């Protein structure tokens, strides 16, 4: 469903200050990480909700109406400025035009409100503020220059009075292990594939400690000294069980801690026995709206493993991976968003993650402390608008875009470029060899430039004309400097970096793939330069290779943009196929086909995450560059289709749109497309563009 | 006790992020206001604590040490970067040099920590941060450019492991009413004087509702329709009682709501009876360290009523009054601070109130939304330093002074002056006739100038040399404009305001007392101008009189500065004496000797507060301008004494200093002074300055 503005819902829903629920929920989620039984919160700041929020609406009632009311927090109610006694849960609203204001205070969870009557109910049309600035003069008259900032209420899908937003939980499903094997002093359980959830103990007898070691691999689970996650549970005399890491009791034999694992190794004190161990799988209910199939079963398997990888990491938020951090990381999330548009088209999770990552003002660090991650955050917002057409969200979040961009601009050097300052993590990628993070990195300037362009676009959507012009000017200014600063014509490439006191690339400056591939699909190079980059960088084995699916995502994208789907397919089968041949049931954080050990990372034997969202890029590549569908006007009002078999015999599938889908089948002779909405433009090499009107099947032989 | 820096305490104390406990406690206090049974939080933003805080210290232990540990929140422990399993409450610290880091997460109450061992314990030397920015590279190595901002830990007096900061409560004392009288359908209880606390019910029988109406006057308590505060309590079948406003149960027959009252009128449903009603008086335990006595019993009574008024409003924070707002208001608090230095010398309450009023960044409004109240906030910090010598506090709060001043400077006009913008409450005072709040008010510029001077002084204390120069320059620039802009030489006065496009006072501009009296004691006028102002403004009945004790405080101060103690004494006996003759047991929010009704304000019959901190100014005037004591170097390292009988036959008393007192007795022939610390300088008219060395009694005949 499109969500062009916060329209009046037909039914009541719980409302809150926009972004606040997301930020609060983010703290819960990000603070669930444990590291070998220790609580492990993020190292960046954690914001929180506004503790006191005023909700308001104007009433225009033909007749008196009785509404029921509930709030999460202590509250008061004003009708036309007059406060009512106490905290009534039923309210008689008088006929006629009236103002209704409800103020809620809650330190623990976000102030939230639910009102339901015959015609009056809480929805996204209500206004909220965290400071009403309503002072009175000595006669008791209220001020008339309050300058309060009112936002439209935030909401999700808590649509009955009993579904308290603070009590939200993901869905659970009971699952049994596929195998159990006695090992040394305990038992090794295998759940058959990578999974996530809560262990479930049945038939526990005696008293003492149960020691649990989790593993994404059998090796990890059995390595008591080095597995990344573990638990200790105490069985008490009354039979109750307690998690000793968090001092939290079990419910019905189920642990309070969710964990990622395929294998679980369990040892018990001699005084305790356990009959059966199973699990409660935990997941976000999503519709799988995108589909893909082709004649190559390995590619189909990649699509399916991609679905499962992305589903496991699509939760309260798009998180990086399920074993270790389980945090919201902006660069990771940005790729999840793009994959999501070709699979779940789950707008709510994109919005939640965007609010959560941004947090509150003041900005005191880059998002996740990473400079590049700040830029992906901006870029994700315009993408979201383009895929969904939801201008309202852009308008709501625009003030936080402004303050974040002011932070960025406050850290540019005299050339208007960003360099890592103290406290900035200049990440780019995990690389097999050290890369410089000093001076002006071409990669960071390209992302900054794109972010400024994004600001200009979003300013226009938010109706901020002055900002639009200002950011357009800043973007153009930077854009004009990019090539003079970084392009090395002799070597046919953008260099990795230049010192900030130098205005041209040095002949011995390193060349890396990052800036070059982004410059291709951002169209920052001309066609000749793009071809040079393909030859001298992307197809040049002397240039440091990329070993994370994270940056391979963009490398493949650049190649697809250049029409090299056949090569991409070959590399996909080699790289993602390689993981599958190494037993992957979900895609990994990093993969080096030449490495012997696929489990270690960060100097730890099982440091690598074996279910990492950024591993699932085949979803995006197949949707966007094989089925070839991309929106060209917001919310698929118009879109392009540039299908490519890339050497496959046939492909078929569907790409979700806000209210429907574009269904496509292509083989070596014919392409058939039908969509439920929007005007499509089919681009086939050597042919005029063919329009695809909504609802009509277009079948083309070629 | 002076608190020059956050020194190592000899015993353990609970610690937190500085200011966070105060901001959190402030929400609890400010949100206790009720208005006729409705929850009534402030209309300005309410900030909250950082939910995740890292505490750290470095250890240097001769031998291994076992410590006990408790936290308010979920926590982890790192020794030399290695996290321990779970949340241990005992910890073995190894001998040698080590780093100890503990991270605590708490959404509901401020993360707080208590560690106690033989030599290791939490105190103000621990460091805290809300973002440690400790990322790792792909080898697992921690970043070395984190740029985290570390503050010294905040603490108060929670010195045992069981005294959880979040559980803090003021002290209570049982008190009985002095009279009970049946009235109409209920009973009127009189507690003999203004008081504050919780009603206590004994011998309650039956089931039904008890209706309670509070009054600072007997009239108010008996006016069910217009009394400012009321309660409804339900007696349930099992005998338990519930407050219906907040749905909170009673404890031992005591209400959960504290209220201000002298009188309480109670009606019950026919189905309920109450045997006895008493109260639990609630107060902050303070030492009354200042004293004053003289030959005039009315003046002594003023001093004593001042003590009681100030004590009732000196609580978790210095609040405005106890009946209605019970909020922290910066302009009110500023006067409480000054009175406090001559009575309780309670440094902790000054610091708590200063942190609480300021809140967190970003600054989105003036303090309490009032422009003048922002300026008093700055001024209060340097005063605190001057009286206590506590440079550490200035350094800790300096970053919030900076950001607040940036907000102010961001709202100055092209003349560098402040004008009320949308959302700014330009208060000045409650005045008997309307006064202009438009254009450049001389009063606001004078406060801004003093605030800039304060910034310059505090920047120097905080070691911020560039800021020191910048604010000194800004203050000088503004100072030089004050007289050219506002001084009307013809009328011998500063005019109230000028339009912002006009660079000189108009001959028909209004003249008010505010700017003129501040310019006297800020020394912004020369001696001749001061005399002119006294004659043409302060002693001119044609100029609008002041009817609040709030601004009379400064009016009296200006007169004292000009040596007019005798006139001040006369006016005190007239004005504060007038309240006493009208039955005051505490001093009021406003008093017009000519008014018939002393209860109404804000268009409400009992809107006026009859126990208002700013009413207690005789405390300050008698201490500072009759006993005549004021510090001239921080923490009374040096001080002046300029005693004045002001027409009294004798005065005697003591003025508290950080670690002692200055004791003084004076009659028409002799003055005797002795102090426990600091070097005093006694100024007597027509005589050379006489030094008062600490510990020596100085006795002078004149």
C-alpha cells in the first residue's frame, strides 16, 4: 500500500512521537547482543524517546460521542484547554468543533495513545509535540507565539487497545533439532540449517547448571573456549530455570535470550539432566512478494538462500547478522533496503530502521560512528521514496536529515571535502590488504556528493526551497571537483585518495575498486571513462580484490550497469556458489574462495558471521539487473525494464510494486511482461522503447 | 565543605553521568504538579538521562582485591578490555595496573554504579561517557582515535550499596492539625500554618469516595469549585485506599500525592467515615547555618518566616512555590540561590537545580521558555563559584553553558541585541499595568551583557582561553552600546525599550524600574547617573510600582547598594510586614498593599501562591546588606563586610562560609566580627579598611 501522506485510517491505532518508538525499540534490540555471556551494547550513543509528549486533534462532531482511551504512561486530557480530573478511560466528547489535547509522560517506554470511538480515533493525522510552550500571562491568557514544532503522529500496526506498543514481540514457531549426538561430556544438537530463536528445554530434572555453547558451525559449538555466544542456565530446587547472564527467569522452559545457531552443544552438571532440547524459531512475519526462477538450479538456490538470509536479518529492524552484533548498521541496512524492494517490499522495516539509525539530535558522531554509513543513510531515504512514493516519510524525517548534514558540512575541509577526523571511523570495507584511510578518499567524496544530491531532492519533496537550492549548489560544486582531484588519465582510474593539501592525483597514489565502481553506477564518469575503468580497474587482477559480499554487491552492480550480466552470473556462481559448495545455508559476512578457514575473522576463530544480510545480494542483482526492473518515477508510477538473461536460457519472476507486482518471463526468443500498476518502459537492445501499460500483457518476440 | 574538584572520596558512593540524575529527578518532581486533580507537566521540553553509560577507572593495586558491585541497570564489566561473564556482584581485581570499564543500560532510571572494596571504590574521580566509540578493525584491534568525551562522575550522598539513587525520597515527619471544625457537609482541618506533605487517614470505615479540597487559605479549602488542588480517594471493600487521580494505592493510610496547604476540607460519601486526619510533613534535611537577630521583633519575624518559606521551597530542587507549579523556574531559583548562601549554604541543591534547569542539548527554547530566565541561569553559575569556590562544577557544566549561549547568540539581531522571537517568553515581571515586550528591552540587554561577562569568567575557569577572549569581546561590545541606546539624559533614566531599527531612546519611550535598578548594582552606570536614577526612577511614584517580591528583591538591592538601608528597612516593614499583618505564615508570590483580595491571580480566585521562594528576600537583604557580608574571592578566600544598622539599634548574626561562618554583632557604638576562614575587609564609612584575619576577633568602636 502506498503511504503518500499520513492519511486518516479507518480504524484506531496506537500513536506516538514519530521515530521515538523506533529509537526505543532499537535500544532493546541493539542491547540484546551478548559476547560469551556478557551484555554487549553498541559503542555509539543510544538515544531515547521524548518522555513527555502531547497528542492533539481537532474534533468536528455532529453529535456527542463516547470514546475509549488508553495511554502508555501517566496522562491528562484537555478539551478546549480545560483539563479533566484524573486519567479517565472513557470520555464523552461534545458535539461541535473542539480541541482535544492529551499529554502523556513515560520514562520507561515511549508515550503512546489509543483513542477509539464511532468517528474519533487515533491515527496518523493526530499532531504530536514534545514541547507545547503554552505559557500564560498574569491574566491567565495563553501565549499566542508558542512556536511549538508539531509532527504527524507515528504509528505501525497496533490496532486494538490491548496491543500495547511496548509489548511488541516477533512471532515464534516451535522447531525440533534434526539430529542429536553425544559428544565428549555433553550432547551436540543440529537444527539442520542456520536458525535464530530461543532454546526450549523439556524434562529437566535435578538442580545445577546447564552450560550451552552455540555455533553457526559444529566446530564453533564444540569449542567451549572460543565460541562467540554461550549461556549458563541454573535449574533451581523448585524446578524453575534462570539465565545466569541476565538473571532472568525462563518461561515454560524457554530461555529469555535469543541466539543464532545451527548447532548447540550442551553440558550439564552431574546433578542435572535434560530430556529434550528444541527451539522456538523467532521471525518477523513478512510477505515474500518477489520471486525469481531460471533454468540454472544453482542460481535458484542462491535466490532461495538469499531469501532465508534476508528474512533472518529482517526483524524489528534490518540488522547486519544474527550471531554476533545483531545491531543496526547503516551500510548493511542500505543494502537490505535495496534487496527488500525486490523481495518483501516491507516499507515499515525500512522506515523503522531509518528512524532508529538516525537517533536524536544533537549529532555527536557519524551514524554507527562511520563516515560512509552516514552517507548511505541519506541515500536510503531517496531510494525509499523512489520505490514507494511515500513523500510523507521524507517530509517527516527531513529535519533530521538537515541536522545530520549540518554535522557533515561542519567537518568538511577547506576544499569542501571530508577527511577522517578524530572519532570518525572511515570504514569503506574490510579489505584483504591494508588500505589508506588518510586524506581525501575519492570513495567518501563520491558518497558525500550523492548525499548532497539526495538532500537537494528531499528538500524539494519537503517543500524546503532554499535548502533545495543550497544543496544543489553544494552538490554541483563538489561534483565538479571530483574528476580534477581524483581522475588519473594515465592510469584510467580514480585514485583512492589524495592528501588534502594536494589538488591532483599523484602518480603513485593507490587505485582501489571502491570509488571507481560507484562512479560508474552514479554516472559520475562519461562513457569512455567508464569503459576505461572496467578494463583498468574492475577487470584488472592487479587491483586489490574485494572479499566481502558487501562491496561485491556494488562491484556486481557496476558490471551489470555496463551490461556484463554474463560475467556477473559467472562470478555469482563462483562466489555465492562457492559459499553454497562450502555448506552455507545462509550467506556469509565475508568469503575468500582461496582461504582455508571460512570461520575466523577479527582475530577470533569463529568471529565471522555466517548469516549476514549483505551476503544476500543475488536477490538485488537478479531483481534489478536480470529481471531488470527499476522505478523511474516515485512509487513505480513509471518504471524501466531492461531484462537480461546473462547467459541463462530463461528467467521468470515478479518484482513487487507498492500495490501489486510486475510479472515477467523471458527466454532467448520472447519476453512477456504484465504489471498491475504504473507505466513501464521496456528497453531491448537495438529496439525502440516499448510501453507497458498497467494491466496489459505485453509479449515481444525478438 | 568546599568541593574544589572531584576529589577521591574516602568512601564509596553511587555515581552517574553528571547532571543525568538531576534531570531525571527533575522530571519526577516537575510532573508531580496537579491542577484540580489533573496531571499537569511543564510546557517546556523534558529531557532524560543517557540510557547507556560507561564508567571507568584505572587501578593500581599492591595486591589482589575483592570488591562488591551493584548497578542500577543491566551491566557488563571489562578488565583490561576483556568482558566477564554475566553481571557479577563480586569481583576479584588483580594486583598491578589495570583498566576497569563498566557499562550500564537503564531506560527507566539513570544508569548508576556502586563499587566498594578495601581501596577501590566509586567516587567522583571515575570517568563516564555516553559513547565510547571503541570500534575495532578487521584484525580485532581497537580504534585509537575515538574522540569520546569523558566527564567526571556525578554523585550526591548515596553512600551504601542499598541506598539506590532512584529510590531517593525526602524526609517525613508526622504532624497533627491544630483544629478541626465541622463545616457544611464535611470537616475543615487547620494545620496552623502553611505546610507541605501527605494526608494521613486513620480509622477509615465503609466503602466509597473521600473528597479532599486543599487550601492555603480557609476560603480556598472550602471553595470546592475553585480551589487549586483537590483529591478523590476511594476506600475499597478490603479497606485499602486508592488515589483516583493517579490510580495509585495508599501506603499505611497515607496518600501518594504531596500537596501544599494550611487548611483541608474533607467530605465523604455517606458510606464512608474517617476517624482522624493528620499529615506527614515532607522536607529536605538542611542545616540552618545563617542567623540574624535585631532589636526589632517584626524584622526578626520576617527573618524566621523567610527561613520557613525558603525551607519549604528548598527540596529536591529550589522550586517556585509549593502549592501550584512546584516547578523549577530559573528566575525564581536564582533568588533562592542567593538567599541560600546566607541561610543553608546548601551547595548540592544549587548544583542539582542548575543541572536540572539546563537539561540536555539540543537547546530548542530558552530555559522555562523565558528569555530572562536563560540569563539568570548563567549568572547563577558564577555566583555559585564566588560563594563556594567550586571551580570543578563550573568546568563540568561549561559545555552546556556554551551550547546555551550559542542558542542565545543565534537569536540576536543585527545590533547584537535580543528581541523576543516566536516562542520566546519575554517575562521581566508580573506587572500591575501592561508593559511592552516588543523591540529591544533594556532589561534583557543588561541581563545578556551580564551573561556574556559570566561566560568570559567561566570560560577562564574552565580553561577555555579562546572562549574567554571571545565572550569578553562580545560583552564589551554590548556594554558599550547600552547607554547610547537606552539612556535618556533628559529624563535621567534608561528607557524600557527601543524599536530594533532605532539607535536612540525615543522621548516618549516608557521608563520602568527594571533595567534601571539592575544597572545600579551591576555597576553599568556612573555615580552621577546612579543618583539620577534613584531620584527619577526608584523614588519616583510616577513610575509603575513593583508588586511582586520577585522584583522588589532587586529594587531593595539597588537601594541597599546606594546606602539606603534605612529606607529599605522601612519598605520591608511596610511590604513584608504587610503580608505578616495579613496573616502570612510564609511569604507570597505577589502582594499589593492596596489590594482588597490577596488570594486571586491569573484570573483565578485562588491562583496566587502563598508560599513562594521569591517572597523570602529579607533573608538575602539582611545577610548581604545589613550584616553586609559578600565574598570577593571564590569561596570566601577574601570577603568584604559593609555592615549597616539601617536605623536598627543592634543586629547580630552569622553568615555561613564554605567551611565555617562569619559571626558579627553591631550596635550604634561597636562592631565585633570573627570568622573561621578567609580574609575579611571591614568597610566603615569614613575609615580605612580594616582586615579581619581568620580566627581573630575584631572589635571596633566608632
